[in-house]
């Protein structure tokens, strides 16, 4: 069975922690990003973990020169269990993060193709090369779009790595369209369709049940 990762892009700490409490039974991991961390600070990761004791991934899409990437990774991975990086900045930039993560026994997840329409112009044309690079660098997982199931399949086949896939729910992706491609090491990311639902607990339960039907 694949896993469910909650994208917790709310801007208020109390709201974030309340949602975690509500959906805790149905999620396997939490992804936080700039919205929550810029609003509340990195400490929020510790508070989330105190409530749910689940893996927290920092979606910072790190994309700088190696020495700056290294600094970002060192601070982030004091708190988070993994960090998302961009690959288009080059192997050396990703490697800098990988070295930090390896020392701390944490995960590095690399973006290949993004899920939004704008990704078609610049990212999609290089996504297959990025998937090859992810394989070569032996990152822990890649980000692939559930808004484009055929691309998800193609990139997963090239990288032969676990995937984490955003786009289900608010961006129009459907779990049933990607179910065949998902394995037990893969994560489906759902954000707004859970945290903006009238009943986040029930929404998370429904996604979890759909994933279970693999
Ligand atoms: O290609 C990507 N698309 C995407 O939506 C890469 C991402 N990391 N994300 C993130 O996944 C996005 O920033 C958000 O945190 C989450 C999707 O949230 P939602 O569309 O389910 O609300």
C-alpha cells in the first residue's frame, strides 16, 4: 500500500497543529513548506512531530550553489526528516545536500517534473534527464506529477526510485488514475483537498481508503 503525505500549507500554527491532531490516524507523513515555516518558524516541525510522531519532509525546493545548499540543508535537517531539492541547478548542488543528509541519516528528495501547467515549458523538457540524474546520485525519492499519470509512469521507470507525487485533489489529479503505478514505498501528497475540507479528518480518511484499494 502506498502512503499518504499531508501537504500542510496553512499559515497559522494553531490551525496546523489542530489539523494534524484531526487527521493523524489517516496520514503517514507530513510535508511542510515555506508558507508554514515562514509564518511560524522551523520549530513548528518539532511541534508537529510531538503530536503525530510521523516523518516530516521540508519542501524547500532548494536550488542554490553547493555551499549555500549545504547551509540550508544543515539547518533544515536538524528538524526535518527529509528535504526536497531541485535538480536543475546541477549535480554538485544536489550532492551538497546529499552529503549533509547522509551524515544525519536523513532523506533527500529531488524534483523532476512539477505538477502545475507552467512546468510544461521549462521543466518538462529536461525532466527525463533529471530522473536519470536522480538515479545516478541515488537520492531517496523523486517528485513526479499526479496531474500527468503518463509522465509519472515514465519518470518513475527511468529513475527506478520511490516517488512522492503531488497534484491529487485541488490540482485536478485523481488517485484512481495513478493507482496502478504506486508501490508501498511511494507517497501521494494531498494538501488543500484535506486541510481546506469542511471535515479534514473525513477527507483524509477517504484518500487513505482510496490508496488502500490498490
Ligand atoms: O510539482 C510540484 N507540485 C506541487 O504541488 C511539487 C510540489 N512540491 N508541490 C507541492 O505539493 C505544493 O507546493 C503543495 O505543497 C503540494 C500540493 O498541494 P495541493 O495542491 O494538494 O494543495
